[in-house]
C-alpha cells in the first residue's frame, strides 16, 4: 500500500468516527478495555465486489441468490483468478466489509455472519469506534492479505489512539499504558494473522490474539474441494471445484500434516499428489512453503479455540487420481513413528474429530494454550461460550474456558437437501441427556421471527447415545439446524433446493 493509500485509510477512519458521533461523545467507561479490536473473518467471510461494475460477487443478500448462481453454469466464474491476477495484478475484485447475512457454498457448507460477535464486543470497549473489521479478498494469497492486515492494524490503532474516548480512557489504565490491538481471527483469518507476524514490526502493538478454528496445519476438506470428485456429482460442486482450482486462498488451506495413507504408512501431501486429484501444482507448492514458514510464527498473547466432537475429514488415500476421504487420524509414539497393531502391524486409527471442517489438532500452533468447544466450524464466532472468552481477553477476565466449553455434543447434517424429501438430523453425546433439535430461518431479525420447524420433528433416543430426527423442508432456502442438550447449541447451515 502506498503512502497516499495510507493517508486515505486514515482519513476514512476519521470521517467514520465523526459520522458516528465519536468526537465529544460521552465520557469513557472505566469498566471496559481501552484497547482497539480488529475482527478478521474466515474464508468467504468477506463481501467481494467487482470494481468496474459494482456487481456483488460474494455476500449476496438472500440464500436464493447463492443457490441460483451455483446452479447456473459459470455462475461463480467471475470469482476465479484471471491471468493478470495470477501474475499479481490485483484490484479487479475489491473487499467490501464482513458479510452481514449467511452465505452458502457446496461442499464448504454455510458461512455464518459475525454480527453476534461484533455486538457483544461493543459492550466491552470504551467506544464502538475501537472495533474495526478487516475484510479481505480471501481468493488471493494469504501473504498478500497479511501485508494488508499489517497496514490495517497500524491505521486502526493510530486512528483509535487519537480518538477522544481512547485518550480519556487511558487515565483509568495502570501506568497509563497506551492502547494496543487485540486480534480476533476466525478460520483463514488466523493464517493471515500468523503470516502478518512474520513481517518485522507488524505485531509490535498487538496485545493479544484469539484464533477460532484456524487451520494452522491445513484441512483435508480443501483437498475434497479441489479434487476431481468422482462420486460427488452435481453442477454446483463442479462449479466450486472449477473455481477453487484457480484460487491461491483455497490452496493455502491444504493440509501440511501427514495425512496421506500410502500402503501401510502415512505421509505428507506434496504438490504432485495435489495435482493428481485436480489441484494446481504451483499453488500447492506455494501453500506448503507458506506453512513451513508459519511454523516459526509467534502471535502475541495467543490463545486458540478449537472446535471438537463433530465428524471431520482427517486423512485420505489417492488411487489413480481419485481421492478417498477418511474421518480418522493416526496415533504416533513420542519418536514420531506410527502406533501399530501388535498382531498385524497395521497403523492404529483414531477418530480425533474436529469442527466438521478442520481436524481438531490441525488448529494447534506450537505450545499455545487451546480451549475445546463442541461446535461446527462456521458457527464458532456466534457461539456464546466463544464470545465470552473473546470478551474476557479484552477485559482481563482470564479463564481457561473449561466451564464454558459446553458438552460433547456432535451434530451431523447434510450440506444440501431437496425440498419435500425427508432427511435425518443426527446428534451424538456421551452424556445421558435429552437432545433438542431446532430448525430456523437464519435471516430472521430476532428468534421470535424465525421459522421454527420443531413441531414437525420427533425426538428419538438411538443406540450408543445417538439421537435422530427426520424432517422435511417444504420451501427452498437456507436454514440453521441446531442440536442442544443443555448448553450452547451446535448449529450448521443447510441449503434446501
């Protein structure tokens, strides 16, 4: 970003504060943090617009637009990287803030908005202007977005420190510590933050970082999105795969841990293996090189939320260019060799589960403390216990989150269903509790306006603490399906077409 661009960003912050009444507004609160906050969404969490026409390419207002474009041949091709973008000439597509309504993509499922998180954060800062959103073009290389993030941190903090409420709040801070920045990053946003930490000086004023389900070791789900996908028919999925093969952002999510089963061993993927199932060899190699550098990244005051208990892809096999995806991982001894069955010598498999997208331990990063929360990947930023932890990091109400992490509830729901055709919702919990299922309209302004479908469901106790309900959705659209057994509900977005 040029010096002129930095000036423009700072002027934009100044204009925004004045428009919101920041200058000369009420006195500072002594019970809130005086630090600035930057919220970094995950992949597909930012609205994207075509610069020349203003056409919204991602972040449309209603579910029907997503379903219609994915079902239309070439409907999402405008998001694919052009040859000029592949050479680093960016600007054809521009980010326009964090998404405000739920979105959906085949295989990747639904993407929840960040409104609930942002609303709660406003209650623990001295003024709403302390909070900013870092929207970015998630199609592009992580390291490019990391440079933009480093500049956004600098601009936001500089503007906030000049804010009258920031200066007033400093009087309540021991030793008059100047305001710093707290980063709250979901999914790919954590990779962007980690890459930014490799830029000298970029984290100098960052006080703490909270990452939610960030795949520091990648996700097998990315291989599924890129693969040829035989056995996964359907125009929407083919459109997604065609798009994904052009995107550095998708390739940057490739798993870097040893997840490829070869004969009786488990090895790391390489660029040739990714290419064999339909990915881009050059982009895959760049991704693996990036993950090697990210192993040395250090994020200040870093804490990790990891989603657990959900059925999650953890490994794969490749045969003749066709990938077989497995919801199990493998155990290793302290010397890093595989644990093998004493009689057969076959590697011992373990279902570590995860958040439905990212394998549980793929969210780990060095010796950073982790907090386990039973939740689906995209629902993490709207989960009450997760938001409590984020607010606690800001106010200093530190805890390990163990009493907030909910129970061990897992939820299994299809990404996409047909209108008028019954389908099953499955839940599993080791605790002997009733499970309640709900289905609601995620676009409703308040729960009272949600289209609750509970009356059409029967709750049945299944074997081995599994519960199920069979429902039929009678109209097309995006639905939020949830299961609860007494704590935070586990939720997932489902498209009915």
